[in-house]
């Protein structure tokens, strides 16, 4: 990756440049009671924003640009130093989003006669960044200013082709020259093909020896195409990388959308479902404009009052500068709807602050409330432990990390809870840069790392998103661990038909508390480079599928996000091109949920890069599945936590003379995006449900008698039967209402 090792940057250095589910009512507080407006916390984060802007931070800092401008003014014209400095300034301007000025400087540097006295690798850097700047300019003109549902989704065809193709064509010409000099450089060849596709000149505009085969963009399976409805629904907000959550935050029975952004100067965004197929922006009304920054976002009812709260995670990828506190946002009822109040300091989880992008909720001690594990980054061995916070039941937490033995002391990328050994308490998996950990819950407040013993330490380079799920529906929890080690050329190689498998995700099948690694046999033996990721049921067949949002910070990391469909527990099939999921923008928070109550799960994808100039809009894909059976459960714990987080559910369904069981784990899904806490289960061709079995987190096993398929039900702990929930079905964008049953 050029952002990691730049010969141009090295050269300039040598030249001495200093340069409640459904609104059942709260059990604490009084609905509609007047409450004093809490003090604003926005100024605190605005100060952080300004400090970062004025710093040498490689993503947002403006100091580097000022240094380069000064160095360029002081450099003797016509010298290699001046040319190299101009090129570096062009790169810096691309990062900050001043694309036209970036192109001007990069083109001038490349045309300077003095550049010929620089090394070939330096000149290559200049050319690649000029091509990237033109590609970005074309994207800004076509995918942002003239956005459509097909924008930036592979294969680029129809409305996905740039209506204003000049910049894409210039990018293609630049990458073609690079390809002719370096015909083995897969990264440049890949960018050449993308540029030609964007300008409408693929395949004929790419020499056969450089061409990605057209078959690489052909559907690999028969699968219906999903459509991005975000633009027409008004939820396509423009942001950098961040988190995404889909759930019911105001208790009206309809799923809302909340996203965050890594931009330290950008706020959270919230859109409330109006229950008729539309959304309204409630960012300010819900006080979420107070919260700036946050690479990831989680939701949970931490105080068991029936209202979902939020946790904003900050500081990731910033090293020691990333010691910015997280925000625990308490959802408080008011006459006008939710009001999210920052209670981080009072709750006892603000300090010490460590850089993080991952956390997970669970009732690890089975006392009925939710505890929190925060996986912190430990850059350069800075001794930043991860943290386990025990819920005290009084809106406060106690740090029990040391006593529990879960400090990790590694660079945590993802954390997830699941009872892999079926002993009744949740265990903890930590995905790291380095060796991963599986902390077995010993049931006495302590944990033991058994990852090596059970063979689940890999990938041992750079892991990322991870989760427990029962992909084969056999009743125990399997484990998915994404690999983040693959460079861009390794990912691109797949599309050229080279199929490298050195770095790939791991799928660990649970065999009675032991694990077997089956990724290659399951069709996952390829480089993917995923960041944001989550799982859901695409086609309501009862088998969990998953979506991987790909990317790295560098502008050259332009790879399609990837969707895998579960082949009835036997493996997975890539349905990216067929389903219209191959978004080229950097993929982050992924959330699944049934927005329109039609029984299938829709998909919210928070998109955007890391540099200010690499923002993009959210995607909201509507699920086109029709004719499948389903059931949705709204869990309501009593002795267990209110939303039943961590419960294990079995749906025993019947189709004709055939019986099947579909298993689900109650929670928000993967580790970079928060799906609805509703247990939304596809049942394929099932005609009726014989029973619903719920293993509540506190250990109680409860069997609910059978109910009709295609319905929404509340499952109250101890109630003995399921209660039908009357929620309208509607069409996204507005349309005729109908009963979901």
C-alpha cells in the first residue's frame, strides 16, 4: 500500500524537508416529566476537533500542508526538491478534499523536467496519485453531486457510468501509462479497469493483456438485485467512516437509523421512521448533534429501563493522540421523544481513555444487567489494556479488568460475546493485530484464554471483524474472524483469476465445544480486506449470510464490498455482483433489520473513507425477497436483561412432513455495525411453527407453544405464550398499509 511505504516521502525526507421495544413504558423515570436541559458537551468535542486540525495528524491535521507550502516557497525552482515537494503538497491536498488544486500540483510536478532526475519509483508515485486525484474528481462530480442508486456499485453500467466522464477518462489514461511501464502491478491494472468502466470505455478501452475479464463482474449466482433507497428516502448523509445502528429508539415499533463518523468535527446523525415508509432527521431533536467523532457505534439498554441507549467509540487509528473519551448516551424520555444525555463521567467509564473502535455488551456475570467490554488499541506497546466494566445496577460501572484477567494488552480490532461451550455463561473473543484470544468464562468472575488450546488464534497478522453465529443451524455457536492482512494487489488478484489464498478469513465450525477451521472448504479462501461487517438473512431462508465492507485509508484502496450467501450450512457463495452489493466506497458500519415489517431484513451500510476528501453517503438497501415464511420476536426479559441480549433461540418449524430447527443468537450481530435487537428469523417454506424455545441469558429455558408464521410476537420471560404485536406493514418511500399477518 502506498500510504504505508512511499519512496517519494522517503526521498523528500532525505532532502531535509521539515516538512423499550414497542413502547411498553419505562420502569424508571416518569414519562413526560419536565427535566432541566443538561449542559452541552459539544464544546468539549469541538476543542478536540480544533486541536486535531492544528496538529500533524496524518488524517485531519493541517500542519503538514502549511509546512509543505512553506517548503515549496523556499525551494529553488527547477530542482528535484521543488518537484518532489510539489507532488507531496498535491497528495496532501487530495487528502483534504481540494481535488482541483491537487491535480494542478501533481500534474505540474510530473511535467517538471527536474522530475526526470528523481527515481522511477518516485515518478511512479506521482503518476498514481495524479490518476487517483482524477478518479476522485470524477467521483465527486458524478457519484456525489449527481448521485443515483447505481453510483459506485460494480459492475459500473447504466446509471453507474459517469455522465461527466472527463476525469475518469484522464485517470484511465494515467493508469494506462503506469501499466505499460509496470505490467505486473496488479493495483494499477485494477485502477485502470475501474477508471475505464467509470468512463464507459470498458472493456474495449483496456488492452486485453491488462483487462480484468468481463466474467469477473458477471453474477456468480442467481440472486435478486437489491436497490439503494437512501437517496430517495433522504438518509444518504455524506460522512467519513463510522458506525451504523438500526433499531427502535423511540418505542413506537418502527426501526430508526443512527450513524456516526470518524471525522472529529462531524456529529452523529439520526433518522426516525415515520411508520409510513419515510424518515425524518431527528439529529438535533435527540441531542445527537452534541456528539462529534466516533469510528464505531453500539446500542443497548444498559439500565434496563426499556429504552435503547448508545455508546460512541473514539480515538482509533490515532495512536497516543487517540486517548479521547468514549460517550455513553442515556436515552431519556421527553414529551418530544428521546433525549440522549452523555452520562459517561457519572457512569465511571470515561477515564482512563484509550483509543478504541470496538466494544460489546453482555451479561457476563448473569445478574440480569448488561456489562461492557471495550477492546482498546495498544499501539507500539503503550500498555493500553482493554477494559471490562461490570454493571453495578445503579447507572454506574466498575472496572474489573484485572480481577477478571481480560486486559488483552494487544491491539484489539473486534470483540464479541458468545457461549461457545454451552455452559450457560457468555465467553469472549478478542480479534487482534497479533494473536487473537478466546476468553472462556469460568463462572466465578474470571476468564481463561483458551484460544491456543482450541486453535482459534488465527489470523495472527491483522484480524478485524468477528462474531459468533450458528451458520450451520446445529445448535452451537460457530466463529467468524475476518483477515485484514491482505494488501490491495492480493485482493485485486482474485478478479484477475489468480485466486491467492495466503490471507483469508477464518470460519471456525463448533464441534461440541471444539473448533475446526473450514474457511477454504466453505468458499472463503480468498483475500478480502474487510473492515465493517455484519451478518443477517438475505433471503429469509433461515441460514445466516454476511456482508463485508472493504477498504483501507489510502485512496488507492478501491475494492468492492462483498456479500456471501449461506448455502444451507455447507458453505458460502459470493452474490455480490448479482445482488448489487459491490459498492466501491470504503465500507464501515453494517446493520440488518426489517424496516418495513414485510418479514425480510433490509440493510443499512455506512460508507466513507478516513481522509476529509474521501467522504461518501450511506446506502440503504431494500430487500426484494418475496414468498418466504418468517417470524419476528421481540424478547422481553424479566430476570434477564430487558431486551434478552445473549438469549439463544430455536424456532421449530414444519413444512409439510418435514421438520427443521432454525437457531439464532439475540444481539446486534457483528462487531462493526448494530442490527436490530429484534430476533428476525426467516423460515423458508415453513407452513407453521411447532414451538419457540428461548434459553434466556440467566439460564432459564422456556418453551412457547406454536404460533402462525409471518407474524410479529412479544416473548415475555415467564409469560408462557407469545403475544401478537400489531405493527403496520408499509412500503419504503410510502405506500399502502397492510397487516403483516
